[in-house]
């Protein structure tokens, strides 16, 4: 892939780091997130067209704050610092950073200088998304101000001669007006990128790489039926054919009828070798009495590993383990791998297998976003009905049942969620909705049914729009649809007498409730 021009993104821990990579790739420029402390010599060897320094949760004043190799500013490669990246640029190159008098978080209006290449062709004023406490007080030698806000006199700075640019705001988030245009200006006007990176070529290269990596060995894959593991299965099937065996674990926390649907799809339609492990009773027993969200995730992950390992031991000739890990999984649960990002929640993946199962990992989707994964599936000729399935968490209903998970509460939520899916699918713009699902709350409320007082469960409806799950906004579902969902759940699902609608965005909330 390195024959294409590419952008190196140094990760200083921002939850938006993946969004920067996503926005760059939208312009058909390959981007890769690497550690914040990557040596300048390593960057010189790989020849990126540009370097982006991400934001991060730290202050440059903190002891142990993440720092880049100062020598990267001597490589002759254009650099763009974002938020923390701007403060680090200023501090490294001789400027001064100070704590801001007022913390800026949210929309802020800035005025820009059109002589700066980043703002060429843009309005002189527009709204951006700020999230910072510290700010640059004195610019480094050779830099000039390129944007200001009422509370931040140095909202952006640049040194055109050296190709250094820095923004106190986040151009990668949808809340920033003209953010994509700013990044485009950096990629093409400043870095001279070619914009020729295509997922079709990525598929060809990845299939060839998988063929070389696996050789004559066998691969075992944990298949959930979701988009990620399905696309991995298709990629591996194209690369190694019958050398692939899929293991489908029914943990009892799936949607209504999902187990039967997955087996039918992959055994009959895809002609894959799929082994079913029915572990419903085992998972529910392990979750008995547990209410802490993180503990539930860890228990479900642990039990999955145990069941999966038991099945995998039957395939003694398998050397490789396939996984559907994608970029958002990495940023939210494996942050130490590439930078100091803060963990939001643990993700469900096949990790920590017993020592007797010495698999080598095969994770071909690790650097892709969800919509890119879907596009890979289309390149492979997979059916849109499968590719357009909404994301479903690995722990399943276990993290959509707040409080203790029991067989009765799983059955209750499955029935409520079934009504949600049936009604949401009737909307003309159904395929543009990222996720729609029901959540069972650990709360009972008073109601009246047939002149009788009831005291039953409360169900929350969550419907969101997103591109890559890194940010999301609640979907403006038509009132008539909301009314039908509420009426059907309350009238048809015995045990629920109240439905509420979640109108929070990510951030500050997450998409899932746990």
C-alpha cells in the first residue's frame, strides 16, 4: 500500500484520532495511525507526504505528557498539529503555552486569514468545534496567527515557509464547518497527495498478503454473523478457500432468531464450514447476579474465550486465528497499542486464549472503519442485505440489559427489540440509520392496563445516525413511528409498560448504554 502517497497520524490520545484517519481516507489518501513517540528516523524511512499530530487529553505541562520526537520538524515534511498537537508544536518550536482563562468546549466562531493555505477558498468567519483548556500564548519564531476566536486569540497558526500548520479546534468532527475543506487543503495544496488510494486495490493486496501469510496452513475464525466477521470470512475464503473453519458461538444473548439466520446464511449461501457451539446456559449462569457493566463485558469475553477454545482444540492443524477487529475497536479498548488514548469500554474479541492454543492472529480489517469494511464486502460481491446490517455489540443483549442478565430479561428484550426492528425497517431512509435498538432498564414504573395498576419494566429506544461510530447523533424518528413502536411494545410484550426515547449524542454519551 505504500506505493500510494500517505499521511502519518501521530496519536496523542484523542478520542477523535480515528476520525482524522477517516476524514483523510475519504479523500482517497491512505492514512495510518502510529505511536506519538515514533522516531523521526522511522518516519523519514517510510516517506509520508505529511504528518498530523492529533489532539489528546493531556496538558503539555503535565509530568509524563506524551511528546513527539522533535526531529520530525527537521524532516522537511509538512506538519499539521490539532489541539494538543498545536500546543505541542508551539512548545517544541520555542513558543509559549498557558492555561486558558476559560475552557472552550463546543461550538466557537472564528475569524480566519485567507493567506493561510488551510483556509484558502473558505469564508472569513465560521463555526468550529473546540475542546481545550490550554492555549498558545506566544507563537514560535516564524509563525503567524491564521485564526482567532473571542476567547482564543491564537486559534490557528502557521509557518508557510516550513509547511507547519496548527489548529486549536478539531477539523475532523462534523461539528466544525468546512472541516473537510481544511483537511483537503492540507492534503492536496500543502502535501501534494495524489488521492489515488482505492479499496478495490486494498482488497487485491490484502488477499495476496493473506495467501502469503497463511500458506498451506489452516485458519479458525470466530464468526458472529455481523458485518466485520462476515467480511473477514469472505476475505479468507477468497484467499485460502477450504483451509478456513468458522466457529459460531451462541451465547444466548443474540437477537430473536439470529442463530438460525447466521447458520443458514453461511452454511447454505456462502458454503462455509461453520461449527455451532450452543453455550446459552453457560453464559447465563456466569452472569447470574452481576450488574456492573464492565464486569459483564469481561465475563462474556471470558466465557466466549472458554467456549471458543474448547471448540478450537478440535482443530489441531490450525495455526492461525482470524478476527474481525476494526479501527474503532482499537481506539476504544486497545489504546496502549498505538498511543495514550483513554479506554472508554472493553471490547468483545477473541483475546487471551489459553497457552496451549498458540494461534497467530489474522486481523485484515484492523485498520479499516465500519463503512470501509462494508465497501470491502461489496468489492467481494457480498449481498447488501448482510453488509447493511446494523452493528451489534459482541456482548449482545448483555450490555443492553442494564442490571442483572437473566433468561427472562433476555427474552423480554428480544421481543421488544424485534418490534423496534420491524417498525424501523419500514422507514424509507432505514439504510441511513446507523443503529436502532431497545434497552431494558433496571427500573419499574407504574402504569394502567385494563383498569388494573401495573408496576413493570421500562424500555428505552436508541436510534442514532453515524458514519464510523466515533461520533453519533440521535435520529429524528417520525412521531408516528415512535408511537407505533411504543404501542406495540407495551401492548404485545408482557412485562413492559413504558417506553422512553434516548436523545443524547456521542460524545458525551456512548451509543450503547453499557
